[in-house]
C-alpha cells in the first residue's frame, strides 16, 4: 500500500467490537509501532499491553484522576474517558515526557 493510499484510507475508530484481538495481531501492531520513526531516532517510548480486566479497571480509574487535572490536559485528552473506557486490551504508549 502506498503512503498516499494509506493516508486516504485512514479513519478514527471510537466504537470497538467485543471480540478479542488475536495475540499474533497484537505482536504485528507492536512491531509496527516499535519501528515507527521518532525525532532524532530517540525512540523514548514504552509499550505496555494490559490484558487483565481488573488491571484495566484500575487504569481507567487512574486515567480519570489524571484527566481531572485540566492544567496538564489538552481539550482532546479531556474527551478520552468517553472514547476509551471499555477496552478489552489497553495499549499504553508513553515517552519520557508523559
């Protein structure tokens, strides 16, 4: 797939199916993310996949607490709870500044 075609076909997903993502697909997604370019090739990110439902609920609570601090949160991030609260698997991607 050409870059231009990929950009044209890009879409935002805000509704998720209740089916689990197969482990092999998760590995492919993480490998693609790991190979993504970064400024000055710093690659200062971490990838964490949360599969446990109890941990996922705790992370949702932590996210709510974090989002209450409006000084650090952009308007887009302030909308995250309504979009991202009911994952079956949660990807946490962070850099050294977040």
